[in-house]
C-alpha cells in the first residue's frame, strides 16, 4: 500500500480514510504520525511501541529499496524486526559485516553437511517429530548442564525454513564473534609486548 500510494494523487484520500477508520476504533491519531505508522496501525491495530518498531523497520526497508517480495527474507537476514528497527540504515561497515556473515553462513552449512557423517547424537523418534518444511534440517531444544554438556529434550515440531535459517545464522555469527575475540586478544598481547619492549629499551638506554 505504501509503495502504491506514496506521492500519488490518491495518497491524501487513502490516508484520510485510514485516519477516520482508526479514530472509529478508538485509536488516537496525531497529525504528525508517519504514513507507515498509520498503515501499520490500520493493519495490525498495534499498540504504540510495537507500531513504532514495525513502522521503523518498514521505513528502513523503503530507504534501502527492499521489494515487497524480498522483505521477509531481508528481515530474516538482518536478524529480525527489532534488529532492523534499531539500525540507522545501511552503511559501508554494515555491508562489510553482512558480507562476512553471509560467507560464514555458507561455511556453517557446509560444516553441517560434513557433520552428517558424525552426528553428535541420535534422538529417538517421537510423536512430535513432524517433518520440517525445509526437508533438510529440523530444530531440537535442550538443557545446558553445568558440565558444558547439553541434554537434548525434544524435537521442535513444525520447524520452518526461516527458523532454521535464523539458527544457522546464529551459529555463523557466534563463530565470527570468536574470531573477533581472538583478533582482539592477539592485538592486546602485541600492544602489551610493544610497551614492554619500549620500557626495556628506555631502561637500557638510561643504564648506558
């Protein structure tokens, strides 16, 4: 609706109709309410905070020229509605990080294929084991123990492709975080070594 009416001669008429409808439902509308927020409230009847988050996410999508057909996949890749809503829009750093994450996701998917030959465990068949719509993977829920081991408790029934894709991206992001932590730790060690070396040189220079 937003793409269809924005800047058109019908925009004012449509928005006035939406405002009248919302007021008829007892929803307060201010003159400064953004167009997308009006549409979100009209569709979802959402309370202010949620309507604001949805509206913000849609404004970022519009700014980045995301098509309607690609919107759901784009939101999943970014990390969800709240993640989209909190962003200021795409930047070079964002593009770089997304590219790194996409590459790592591809690596994780290949690791999962390789892991098929050596699964961590096999879960007995249960009545909850409905096929996932991806036909490739499903999700399990478990309990982390103090020992670091995990008790697998159940299959998550009806796991969707989007849920599985999000889980894989979480694994990829954690691997990237580990790499970043390692690089940071190495940089700190190098900096400390440089400080120690400089102090030693200053000491021996003074002694000389």
